[in-house]
């Protein structure tokens, strides 16, 4: 069982893949799940880069930003696990951490180019 809002979102995305791209319903559902997982990376790249930018310029800044992003990711998945009809996922935390690492790296790179 899923929560109503989640089910509606999943159905709408699956309908998009089915109606727009002509995928069969099973493949469209798989494409929806893949897209949902893939979106963890850019979302947490934004989180990681924003955390890096707001932290003071100090040794360990990148590690602190990445650590804070992981705390947010674990908290988010824990909240999902506590919600009826939802599950928490270590895989999602891994994707979130990858995205946060990319975001921190990008922020560091851009900062060096601008200064």
C-alpha cells in the first residue's frame, strides 16, 4: 500500500511515460521508478552545494557539508520509514550522498574559478 499522494504522483508519471513515449504499462512503471531514483542525485547535489556555500571558509568545510547532507538524507529516509505505506532506503541514502558529493565538488570548483 502507498500513501494517496505518492500513488497519484506515481500514476501521473507512469501515464506520462506510457502516453507520451508509448511505453507499455509495465515498462512505464519501471521508467517512473528509475526516474524517481535518478532525481536523488541532482536534488542532493543542490543540497550539498548550498551547504558548502553557507558554511564558513575553514578546513574540513567540504567534509562538514557532505556530513550534513548525509544527516539530512538519513533523516529523510527515517521519516519515510516511519510513515505508513512508505519505506526508507539505504540505496536512496547512497544516491543522496553521491549527489551531495558531486554538489560539494562543483561548489569548490566554481569557488576556485571565481576567486
